[in-house]
């Protein structure tokens, strides 16, 4: 490596001033993907990465084939019944993308392929299909396709009776499509072409030109996004306007698609609510005077909150997260003590039951249940050692039946791995859960490598999951741990409130405290401790290496949000305006000062940093590629060590990386090869 010279980005001074304070950004010019000099720099970084990791080329190939070899290439999901058809997704050997299928009435009837994404992906280096929506008469399929990875989908419609792709084609949509009861009217959301904010709901009549579509709602508040969907009953179409802290819903009966939408309950600052329908009532899940949410009901013709009646009260120790309505039952997704639980209540008798789970660290969730008139509840279950499983729970007999468990090829033996749930104590005395998995024989003497992962933003709970790819690390002596830090909702809504805005630094200190705990308990040592996080979790990576650079031997920052202040001051950048309630608005001096105190890019200094792999995508719509590119350039300039600093830009993809199920494993193989190189492989 000594003979390989890293790229050096040109420095072009640019002053950014606000609140009487001026920052100098020497790499601001990288914010121009049309500039050939920018493309040349990104390509030079990619070339440098390949040169540095050339000794690991065989290892990367080995890891890729190893991970691919655990995947059952010809595979099928569990069918679900909707409106007389059994729908399922399957994969074929050697093919990257899903095939969506159905069978009428019975599973032994002939298969009908409704969409083969492998065909749609031909000729494209990236292909994402989303938002598949079947018309009420089951004859038409609406879906969105993105072949650039900017999350701007083109709406297409397929006639399932003839197999014909209809001429209807609408660009710049989100994959949020809803059929009216007439099988002719389709509602969809459009994106602002610059900010990519979903800001309007349109009504499309089958066979008409997109230019003639009717604009049924425009969201003027730039901090809100809109979506459109139907109640589970299919009787109502809902338009949801939502920001980080506030929501508002409009509705019409689905059999009157030309009607004016009615406001369900006017938006009230810091009040969220979600609506579903059953028989003669609407059901409302809300945080109105209920930090951890409660469930209310109201008549169909009296929907404002003074008419809401309480069904499930607020509980300080239980977060009420989701609701699935059936004709005779309702199923609730709840969270207590950092663990998910599923509660079922019989409407007539009030009898309730909790589905029982035995592992110390697991995740259970309500799955796809489109039919109202059913006594079967489909749910998912997974742990760090139990592959993803799908169950049908009989709400009458209280029995669960396993329908499918992810098959791991190559002889995976669950008994050879150990999963634990630990409790670390943060500096301020808060107890933070840590989930960990390792192979039997792992010795707690501080000599073993450990990869610590976290997210910690937007109230997104980082629940445990099973990864067959991660076995490639575990089988080479690594432990893998997830820190359930503040900023998520693992321990209830307050857990989120205590990890955002002016409490954001709790997220970073929690992660550091979890790492210190794992070192103290001799699961690892600083010489063998690694960290990983993506997007807002990439911001976490940038913050913690500025705060405690000596604590980590290596860090993987995936699509990291590291230039916080500059991005949040630019309202033309996608996502910015909708995130003021998460990070703060730096146009306000107090928010500016606080964000500036932790922004990874702004706090790079002359010191030793750990080994670092940074990844991004040229077409990323969530975190623009220039944030990690600028960060790496500044680190190259200022850091005082000789550790690895590598930037990988996927020149063909965006925020989620590659779209194919095998192609994405190449990204994972790169990350693992980097970590293993640092462990002497």
C-alpha cells in the first residue's frame, strides 16, 4: 500500500455564511454530478480502492460465492389470499429479480405470472419495481418502475386478462397507487422533480393521457409528504399528509372517485394519527395526549377528534405501533421493554391473547393480512439465529402454524450459534439494550473481533434480524452486535424523543457507551472493534469517530449523511424540508450551533482516525453522493495516521445500492473483505 498514492481532490475555497458565522468549504465543488472533474475524482477513488484491496480480490470472490451459496435460488414465498386469488412471489435459479404470480381459488390451479421483473430489468444495470396494486376486479395491475435509482418511479398498468401492457405511462411518481371501486380510476402521488418531495395526489382515468389527470390535492407545506391508500376494507380511499411530528388525513368512499376529499381531523402540531375502517366505525391510532399512542374509534359521519372514543388506553410502558383489523378480531403490534409483541382481541367478547415467543432477543411483526373475514393472522418472526419465519396464527384456537422458514443452504446449524440480549449503561445512567450473536467457541478475553451496528434516528427501531451473509463473519471468529440506541423507538416513543433535535448527541454517546461496555465485558477490545452504520447511521459513524477515534480499529460508513449543516440549509436538496423536526432548522441560530457541534464533515480535525471504508451511489436521492465524497477528501487532507481510507462510489445506483438479490452481495463482500483485511486475512 505504501507505493499506492491516494487521490487528492482539488481545493477550491467557498465561504458559507449565516448567523454572523462563516465556514470555509474547500470541497463544495464536488456538488455537481455533471462536472467531468467530479466524475474523474470519484473514478480515481474507486481505482485506488481496487488497488489497495487487490490482495483481497480472491477473498471478495470467495465471500460473494459463499454468501450466494447460502441462498436458495429457486424459492417461493408463502401465498396469501386476496379477493379469490392466492398471490405469491418466487425466484428462479440464476435470476436476480422476483417473479410475481397468482393462482385462482386453489393452490393446485395453474399459475399465472402477473409480472416478471427479470424481463423488465433486461438492458438496465439497475431495476426496482414497487407499489404493485391489483384492481378490485383483479384484472388490472398498476406498478412503478425505477431504472435509475433516484426513487422516481414511472407508473405502468398491465391488463392481466390479456397480458397487454397498456399505453398509460406516468413519470415522477412514488410507488403509492390506489384503485377506486370502478376499476377505471387510479389515484397516485407525484414528486417535485427537484426536491423529490411527494407533494400532490392525482386522479388518472384508465386510457387517458397523463396531462389530463386531475390534481385532487396539493400539499403546500414543504415539511409534509403525501401518500394515498385504501382502508383494509376497501371502502375508503385515504390521502395522508405527514411530517415527522404531524399528520392529516382526507377521505372519500372508494365507489365515488370523483368526490371531493373530506378532512378527517384537521392537522394539529405534534399530533399523529392513522385511520382504518371496519363496519360502521373508523379506528384511529394516535398520539393525541398519548406519547406511546392509543386506539380510538368514531362513527363514519363524525370523524373529528371530539367524537373519538377510547378503545385501547395509553400506557407509559407499552408503545402501540400497528393495527390490523379483521371482522371478528383486531391484532395489535406493541413494543415493551425493547421487544415486539403481538396482541389479539376478540371484538364481541373482549377476550385477548398474546402470541408467546421464547428467545431473549427476537423480532415479531404483523405480516400481510388483506382479508377482513378471516380467523387466521399471518405474522413474521426472526432472531439473530432463527431465520426469517412466517406463521399463521389461529385466533380461535390460539395455535401457530409455521408456513415457511428461510432456508439457508450449506448446512446451517442453529445450535452452533449463540444470541444474547445485554444491557449497557450509558453515561447518564440510561440502560441501553444490545443484541449480540456469535458462533459457539467465541472466547470473551478481548482478543476477538466484533462488529457493532446501529441506526438511531427517525424513531426507526433497529430490531434484530437474521442474515445468512453475516455467517461469513461469524464463522471467521467475529461477533455481531446491534446497539438499540436512543433515536429509535425500541424502548417507546420517549426513546425517540431523547435522541433527536437538541438531544441528538444521546444517539452518539449511547453508541460509544455500548462499545465501551462490550470492551469492558471482554467481548472485544479497541484493537478488534469495528462499527458500521448507513445513512443517518452513517452520520452516527462520522460523529463517533470524531468523538472517540481511538475506540475503533475500523469503521464502515454506508451512504453516510455527514454534511449535516450545509444539507439542511439547502431546501432544494431532497428530504431537507421534511426533516427539520428531526434535526432542527439551521436557519435558527440555536439549531445551527447545535448541529454544527456534531456535524461530521465540519468537525474533521488533524488527528489519527480509524481505518475507514465509505460507500455511496452516484444517483442517491436520500443522501447525495457529494456528502461522503467531500468527507473523504477532507479526511485525506487532515488526518495524521496511515490507516486505510477508502471511498467506493457505485456509479450506477443510489441509496439502496444494487437492485438484484445477488448483485447486492458484492457490496457486502467488499465491506466484509475490508473488515477481514484489518484482522489479517
